[in-house]
C-alpha cells in the first residue's frame, strides 16, 4: 500500500518536469486582455482652425495580446499607449483610426496578432463660437414686511462665453441669484453664475470645452420703504347732457402700494389722477377712462404688488327726474312781516312746486326739508304777486320759477277780520311792485363727493302791480 503512494507521487513529479521541458522548448502563446483609454493627440490641428471635437463613443478600448507563456506576467498594461491623431479625422465617416504601441520587448508577444475591440473612434467636429450675454439678476425670498426691492446692479454686467456651436446655440441666459429674504436694508453679495438654455435647464460649466470670462459676480440690491396710499380723482370737467347729472367717480384700484426712499415714500399721502380725459361733456351714461398710475408718481417712486399700473376710472352719470309738492299757506314763511298786518296766500291758493333731482334723493325728500319764504318787507295792505324763495339742498333744483298772489290785510284785534282805514272807509290794497329775489341754481357736486350741503334757491318773478281805489 505504501509503495503505491510512492509510485503515484513519482508520476506527478515526472509529469510536471515533462511539462516544464515541453514549455521551455515550445513556449506557446496565451491571449492576455489589456484595457486602455484612448488618448487624443494633435488637437492643435482643430483648435488652429477654430474647431473642436466631441467623442461620440466610449474612449475605453480592449487589446487582446498573444503573449508567450513564459512572458505572460512580463507584459503589462502600463507599457502600452493607445491613441488617435486628429489630423487623420475622416470628415466623411466621422471617425479617426486608433493606434497602439508597446514600449517594451515586442518579442514577448505576437504583435501582428494583437486585436483591438474597435479599430476607430467616432468623433464629431464643429466650430467654436464666442458670444456675450448680459447677466440677469434673479431674486429669491421676500424682504421684511413693509419693504420692497428697488434697483439691482451686477458687476460685471455681462460675460463672454466660448463654447462649441451645438452648445452655444442653446445658451439663452446667464443668471446671478441673490437671496433677499427678510432684508430691510440694501443687500450685496458675490454669487456664482448659472447658464441656462431656452427650456430653463442648467448648462454645466464643468465641460472643458466651455469657457466663461467670469464664474461669479457681485450683485447689489437696494431696499425701499413701502407706503400704501389711496387713489383719488381730481377735477372732472364738462357738463353732462341735459337731464343728466354727474354724481361721483369710482376707481378699479382704491389703494396702491408705492415704494421709494423712506422720506420720498412717506411724503406721499395719495395718488391724485388729473387728466383731460376725465370729462363728462354731453354724457348720458357712465364714462370709463383708463389711466396709468405711473404717470402720476413723483420721480424716485414706483408701484409694487400690482400686475399692471393701469387703472380704470368710471365717472358715474345718472338721469334726473322730478317731483311736485303742493304748497299751502302753512308751508310759507312771510319774511319781515308787520305785527299789525296779516299775510296769506290769496283765495286759499295752493302752489305747485316741482323739484328736480336724482330719483333716490327725491324719494327721500319731504316738505320739512324745504324752506319756503316770501319777502313782504315794507308792504302795505293789498294784493301782490310776489316771487317765492325756496332753499334747497344742492342736490336739487327747481324746474321753474314760481310766484304767489299774497293778500295783506290789517289785523282786527277785536274781531280778527279786515277793517277800514282810520277815516272809516274801506281800504283797497295799494298797488306796489313786488320785490325780486335772485334765483340761484343748485351747485354740481365736486368729483368724488356726495351731493351734500345746502344752497339758497330763490325764484324771481316780474314786478306785479295792484290797483287801489
């Protein structure tokens, strides 16, 4: 049993020695794979002609090398160079042949049988372009309450970019982003520049083919004070069509926020819109006028928080109507009367008083709101045609002048009736002209004001004469 093991061991040793003898005598080839990255040579050929290139495939290539068995470990990857020469670029095929070289002893392998995983490298060539772009400032965040961002400044204001044509034509803008969160004073910071294409996608500047004159910029932003002020309408010109009245105005924006320096913004209490377009001449319906608030802001101030600076001012026009009141003796005040005389509307007449105004105002008007009087100063007993004076609120006017026949008699202290004169004869009223009182028309309400206040409206009549016996 022991002898059998010895024989087996001897056989193994003999086989190994025999293999060694065969290898040393024959030394066969074994394929050795080596992976290399293709180097690019002679780039100057393109750059001298304002051209650049882009490799359109992996630059990794695998070499399969038939190496003598005994030299297998002596052939190393670092001893190989793999490259392309751009002067050999084939513009028709869009590729360039791959070359390799070995810096060691080529007798260690069969150089004629070396195989590459690919024989060519696909490369596209294009022109380089130079373009200038202004740097746009983009603000992020919101300043502190009561403040707004004013003007911005960026240094440098523009950059020069050099890139392959395929990239250059995509460059839409260069942006510097400044954070103004909770700012209450001017902000200044150096920020990195970002390049974007037309789809607002970032274009990486890590590409060695892209160069930019500045990768960062200094951005400054002024911070302004905000003041909220009312928008009011100034003078409104013209007179509406007869039978209509301009009543008031309204504006699509009641208040506007303005921003400026603390002193400038604080000095503004309102934005007053004055324009020749604010005119109601001949109007029988509302008049709408579009104005730009920017036209009414002092220099150094601007609007904030508004999508548009344009507003619509509406000048409201309403039709006039009338209402007639019956006036009796009880409604009339006889001015400057004598204690020894009695005054009344002759023959118990009722006066028709027609008032013109807006329907809602007329519906609320009552006789107690009217002051109706007749001036009888210095008049002796008799019959007189006298003008009636009516005091109206300036929202109203009289349709026409009115006169009244007034009877003046002597007071009878005993009987309370009319008596004769001191000689005992019956006294006929002496003819006397009626005093005239100027009639004043109702004033128009000013722009934006309600029709309030009062004005005296007097109705004047021609002098009337009465005859005496």
